[in-house]
């Protein structure tokens, strides 16, 4: 479970930060809602890791 949350947090936050850069290079509109949801999911994974660090 710890590895899944770690991968989820790192993957979602990294994708949320790099996705607007990719879309701007392709001259396409940036899907802000999707990026905000991915960042929120990554932050939630980090929160769960910190909150349950004694149990994981």
C-alpha cells in the first residue's frame, strides 16, 4: 500500500506539472480541470502517506 501511494503521489504531481508544458508546446488548449484534479490526487496520496506513516 505504501508503494502504491508513493507512486500515485509522485506520478500524479509530476504529470500535473508537466502536462501544461506539453500542451503549450503542441499549441493546444491546456486542460486545467484535469491538471488540477491530478495535482489534488497527488496531494491526497501524500496526505495519506503522512497521516498513516505508523501503520504503513
